[in-house]
């Protein structure tokens, strides 16, 4: 009974460390992939506007940086 309760209350401890590392790595790659997709496909200066202010929206630095990658990935940008 105590072993069952321990596994219910602490599920992460019951996962082998190798499996936990794989899950964390997979989630990290997924988050990085979604962020990269946003950066290449949808950002129009809003990400840099956090640091540069309104000038980032008018300069479109990230848009110009990934402009060709957008066309290769079939994202319309014009």
C-alpha cells in the first residue's frame, strides 16, 4: 500500500532518469521548434519591439533577416 501511494504522490521519482532526460530533451526541442516557426513565419518586428520599442516595428529587422526562409517555407509575407 505504501509503495502505491508513494508512486501516486511522486510520479517523477518513479520515472528512470534516462527516460526523464529524453522527455525533457524532446520538450525542449518542441518548444524551440515552435518558437522558430513563429520567428520565421509570423513575427513582424514584435519580438524585438520588447527591447527596441516602436523602431523595431518600422525597421522589420527580423523580417528581413528571415525573408528568404519565409518564401522557402511557403509563408506569404507580401
